[in-house]
């Protein structure tokens, strides 16, 4: 991957709907050259997929929380994934180093919905306890 690929990725990250001609104008390549590079980045797995980013608040999911999960004993990451995949409010789940075993990013309509989601999380696996932090504002988010 060279500097032109990095510039193309930066343009696509900023605007995934930008045309190859628009991107080419910024990076100094023709539209077909940009398309070839994007196709190669897709084939190489650098670009995983294209998607629309929807504002959850616009859909009524105005609460975001970070949940530290503490498991009882040892639980395999695959078992946690299986337990949490059916819970649609969990938008991201990661195992972590430190005192918690995992951190979840959760979306909910309101505090009552968040509380219900927390109960579902606690019941989904061998969870000792959780600690929740409600996000007030997101200052930086990078793809």
C-alpha cells in the first residue's frame, strides 16, 4: 500500500459515496486508475466492505453506554460472542486486558431499555457483575 492508496482510503473514509472521478481529482489520478486501486484494496482485504452509517439517535436509540463485564471463572471469547450476538442492543463487544473481562458498547432507547438490556447481558452468560457508564457525548470517532 503506497501513499496514493492511503489518500484514496482517506477520501473514502470521509465520503464513501465519492465518485472515482472526485477522488481522482483530489489524489491526481484518473477515475479508472482510482477504481483499479479500490478494487485491489478490496481484493487484498484492506477495505472490508462499504456500508451506510446510520445515526442511532435518529432511529430513537438515544442512549449509549459502555459496559464493563466481569465473568465468573473462565469463559472463552467464542462463548461470549455466542451469548451476546442475539442481543441487538450490543453494537460492539471486545475482550480486554485489565480488571474487566470484556467491554460492551450498547445502544438503547431510554434508561428503562438500557436496564432491561443489562439484565439480558447478565443472564446471557456466567457474569459476576457489570459496571455501566453512560456516554454523554462522543468527542472523536475514527473509522
